[in-house]
């Protein structure tokens, strides 16, 4: 498990900003002085200021086993 401050993709940045915006909407205080009243914008400003980090866990990816050259068929 590592604490990351830089983002490996824009998707992850959006997810972290959304989670922080939800925290702000639920009563958390902003970590930086801001003129904005919108939680999403405050979260983006906090990320740009380097005040927000996220935890990246080391999980293994398990791929399904496929026998032969065919495509696996899932039966419902």
C-alpha cells in the first residue's frame, strides 16, 4: 500500500475529486482558502494545490483461465 500524490490517469483524478467533494458536502472543511462555494471546484483546487493524496493498494489481477484458442462462453 502506497500513498500517491500524483495521478496516473485523469479518470483516477476525477474519482478522487468526486470523493473529496462528497466529503465537503457532508461537512468537511476546505484545506485551502477559496472563493468558491461549490464542493466540486473546491476539491479540484485542493488537488491542484497538492493537499489531497490517495492510497493505492497492491492487488493482484486474476485473469480467467481459457482452455484452447477459443473464446470462453458464459452460461447463465
